[in-house]
C-alpha cells in the first residue's frame, strides 16, 4: 500500500511539473518555417513618360531565426507597363512580362523593443524593414520608333536579365493559435526595387537606372519546426 501511494505521489508531481513547464512556455514558442503567397500592384519609373499600375503575384519560403528575424526566398511573376505611344510627347510605350527571384533578410521591431509592459510597443513590434538581392528576367514588347517624332529611335533589348536591390517597409499582422504561437501572418508592405541597370522597360535612355515600386498584400502559414524564443511573443 505504501509503495502504491509513493507511485501515486510521484506520478502526480511528474504531471504537475509537465503542466507547469508547458504553461511556462505558452506564448514563447513559434514555427521556424513559413510558406506564403500574395499579390502586388506595381508602378515602373524608367524612361517612359507616363506611369501605369500593373499586377504581380509572389510565392515565398521563410526561415525564422526568431519570430522577428526572418530569411525569405521569394519568387515573383507579373507585368510592368508604362508610357502611351499616342498621348506621350515621346510617342513610346512598353510592356514587360517578368519573373524574379529574390532573397531578403527581414528584421522586425520586436527583436529590439521591450514590448512586455507597453500596449503601444506591443503594436509597433510587428513593423519591419527588409532588404536583400534579386534577379529579374524580362520579356518586353516596345515601340522603339516614336509614334510622334519622325525617325526618333530608342535603343534597348527585348529580352534582358537585371540584378536588383529590394527595400521593403511593412507590417506583419500575426494571428495566434490556441498555444499562442503565430500560425498565420498577414503582410502589408511597400517595396521599392532598385534596378542595377537600364533595361527594365526596354529603353536605354537617360542617366538614371530604372526602378519600380510595389504595394504588397500577402499571407503566410506556419509549417513547423517549433522552437522557443527568449521572451513571450504575444501579450
């Protein structure tokens, strides 16, 4: 009987310890891997006079060193357009069907903020800055001879590859599961892509390189590899 009671006491203490440890970790755990997709509205600033809005879609895989430091591999495809051959004084326009691959490092404010005792800091912790490097493959349709100026020709390539530097400022809305782990993330961001060349629009003109901006809306889903962070993630 005494041995039975000892076993019962030991089992009760063991279960209590497990429950205490689990409760202590509630809100500290997160998934190390995410997969995501989304869309963007783009505007190109190059050698065409007028600017147009065009769509693109992207898919990404994320490795989360912490909940607030993320390494992102992203594939994007879409269209870029600009100019109006009949209305612009230069009489030229372009259309670019592009595919891009980029690697970015993303740092969120929560990595450096103490948000435990401040409702405001708890909101601000999800703002992030991100940058990296990418490669873009372009397939263009252009009119090199102006519709407005006789014999006016703009040189360039109909097919090109450009290296670019993406710089993104955004906010990540985190949705938590029953264990207070961020399981779904909604991403709203503004990104500017600095092209290290002048062939994004197919026109090689002017002194400045091309660039294009994106307003991005995306969603990410936690895949697994659950581990713990040094502080509570949500309050």
